[in-house]
C-alpha cells in the first residue's frame, strides 16, 4: 500500500503544480479534476513499480495490485462524474452544442480505457504473485492505459513552450510509463 500511496501523492503534487499553480485551473476543480489525474498517473506509476519489484525479486504483489485497482476504479468513477465539455472541451466535436458528441479520438480513448480497466480487473482480482506469464499481460495493459491517455494529448507533446511551468503533460508521462511497463514485462518474460 505504501508504494501506491507514494505514487499517488507524488502525482498529486505534480498535477497540482502543473494545473492549479502554473496553468491557472480553478482551485474549486482540484478535488475532482486534478485529483482524478493524480489517481490515474499514480496508479500507472505504481503498476510500473510493481512490475519492477516482481521482476527483481518475485515478491508477492497482492498488496499493491488491489490498491492499484482501487485507484483505477476511483479514476473511472470521477471521470464519469465530470465528463462534460466544461472539464474536457477537446473531447467533444462542439463543446457549445446542446448535445455535444465525442470526437473520434475521444471515443477511441474511452474505449481503450474501458478495455484496459476490464482487462486489469480480470488480471488483478486474483491478486496472484507476479511471474513472467502474468506480468506480460500487465505490461500490455499499462501500454493500453498509456495509449488511452496519449490519444487526446499527443498534439501538445511537441510544443514544450506551451507546457504550464514547462512541466511535461500527464498524457506524455502516462504514455512513457505504459511503454516502460511493457518493456519491463517483456524483458522479465525473456529471462
């Protein structure tokens, strides 16, 4: 549990600095919008930590996996609660429309997130010890989660002068964590 808490708290500090302090997102959005980003990034960072830990010494990961799943579940619930054009205008074809609809990329992002969440639930519900066979699917899930985040944020990755406080976007960090998890899991499988 402690490792997951460290990842979520570090992500919360990062997200708070990036969004509230440097970007000027209203502080009233902190409990849902900013914390939601911290939960998602923290869960993904903890998943990478779990894969590193199990690849290094094969200790049981049950303590981390249930907390990662809980963070993911909270991220999903908060996302569903605030999914509107006020919080996420770039997800919609026309944020000003009476009934805004998702863009194609937003639809694929949500589909990828739903698939990753369902797949991860199926893998983690048993809280089994990490092995080369079980870690590869976890690495692929992390890659899917990173891609889910990347779909809507990739445009801003190549314009660092636009990053609030010159802090890389959480979508970029999530994608890099997802790639890292897939590489770690694949390397663990080859051993």
